[in-house]
C-alpha cells in the first residue's frame, strides 16, 4: 500500500514539474 502512495506522489511531482515547464515555455513563446 505504501509503495502505491509513493508512486502516486512521484507521478504527481512529475506532472507538476511538467506543467510548470510548459507554462514557462508558453510564456517564452508569447513574449517572442
């Protein structure tokens, strides 16, 4: 059970980092 929770937390962190990087890329594209 704990491994499932840890995996979900890791996936959530990856999704958050991907979303933030996508926001940065979109901001860079908009400013150009």
